[in-house]
C-alpha cells in the first residue's frame, strides 16, 4: 500500500525553517526544565503510596467520591496528595500518593499512620466491620530518599546508555556522521517531550521512563529506514549531489513513514482516551513521541547529515563510503 505517490516535497531546501521550529521547541523545553523542573513521582523521590478499598459492606452506604477523599486528606494537612481510581469507579478503590516534604524515613512512617487514621476518622461507615490493615489498606509502601535517588540516577543512565549504543550501531552500519546526527535527532525528541512534561507539571513515573525508551527505539527505527534508503539511492544515483539524493530518499519513504506513524499514533490516542487514568500519561508521552519522532526523522536527522557533510566538505567521501556498504 502506497498512500503518497510521486511526492517531491523539498525537505532539504526548507530545512532551515525546520531548524527554527526545533530551536523554539527545544528552548521552550529547556526553559520549562530550568524554571519548573521535573515533577518526579515518589518512586524517584521519597514518600508513601497506599492502595485503599473504600467500598462499604453495607450496600446502602453512598460510595465515596474521589473529591471527598481529596478533601479529607487536604483538611488533614496533605493538600498535594495525588489520588486516582484503581479499576472501576464503582469499586471505590483508590491509589493515594503522598510525597515526603523532608528526606526522613520517620516522616514517611508517620505519613503511613496518618493515612490510616484519616480513613478511620472520616469514613467510619466504609470501614465498619472490616480489618483496616488488610481489607481496607490493601497495599501500602514507602520509598526512602536514598532508594528514590538511586532509581532516578538509574533511569537517566538507562536513557544515556541506549543513546550511546545506538551511536555505535549506526556507526558500524552506516558511518559516524549518520550515527551522531541520528542521536542528535533523538536528543531533540527527548528534550522536547521532557520539557513538555516540565511545563505541564505532569509526573515523571517509571511508566514515563519506559515510554521515553520506547520513543527512542521507535524514532531510531524510523530514522534507520530512511538512512537505509539513502544508502540504496546513492548506489543508483552516484552522479547526483548528496542533498538531492537525500531529498529523493525522504520522498520515497514518506508514504511508509506516514502509514507507520499514523497507525501507531491512532493506537496511542485510543489508549489516551479509553485506557483509563493509569495509562493516561504513558499514552500522552507515546503520542508526543510519535509526533516528534516522525518530525525529527524527516526534518532533522537527514538534514543534519547534509549540513555536516557540506561543512566538512566530505560529500563525495560520504557518498562513496555509503554506496560501497551493503
């Protein structure tokens, strides 16, 4: 199936416009990171998370609404507590997350006791006849500052290692210039997406780190498909300038890129709207990744190769080197 046939869009010629758009997006992302910082979840900082079942044994008792639980926590000194439904709304099961304001394990232990007392005091009808430590509080755990800091460091290290290994792979498969520009495009995607999360105040959870790694893999796959077509076209069009060959390759792969990205985006969008609150931010990150990953594969990675080869006067050497590779 070929959605777009015989296109001749001047991707290389309009690359400077694309660079300006990218620069604005990256600058906005960096401003968000500097001024607001990242809203790390308790998995990466410290705090307490509790899964509570507040469905009363008596069916005549009105089910608790999430706003009631939020008000009870706010009135008890936890205005920044994060609450979300777990499973069906009618089951009245909630996940409560409270970040520690101080890096102290004793503070977290006090918070655990406070959650139990708040529920017992404010919702006696919903816990009546039930063991609060086993039937109401289904799960409760605390994350210390040391463990959270280590997780944060490991998460960032995972992203960096993934980028470095990709440079090595593309270096061997194509050449170093292509590898470096592909990673520059990936860094472009990650900075913009993380910047959007900083500007919107969305929480960075383990799921979001997983989404970032997924985005990196998706984007590099799209870029490698384009690079592979460039290499094939260099063998067929040896006498044509490098930038002309790259523009031709971008148009040749455009249909494949649009179909692949479009179907992935529709799937992620379905998760965003129908996957529930637990998958909401993950799906949001994937949607952003598909948009910016596709954009960078078309407008950034290959065009950076053009500019770097022009700047180093290695157009002929690059073309000859790639056209010899299988």
